[in-house]
C-alpha cells in the first residue's frame, strides 16, 4: 500500500531525519515506510504521531498521495 507521508513531509518542508526524530524512529525505518515498493505501513499510533506533526489527518497519510502535477 502506498502512503502519502513523503508527499506531506515535502509539502511541510520537513526532512526525513527531523520527522524520524520527532516520532521516535530511525531515518532508515522512515525511508522504508515511505517507499511504496516496501510493504511497510505505520501502525495506528505511529500514523497519528506523523499526522499530528505534519498537520494532516491520519487518513491523509495512509492513502495514496494526491496527484502531483508538473513535478511538484
């Protein structure tokens, strides 16, 4: 399942390292969670932490990212 963590993280100008530090995981684990080719999604508690930091709903980060137009 693809998630939109990377999309929202980039929209909020938050680095992987900064987000990983705030949610209490290491950066390589966050990278794996963001990678749509690796079937690793955050559990409910982690999704809520990420959503709170990125100021979105947990459902926003657990679904496919919005269409990106013109490479943005």
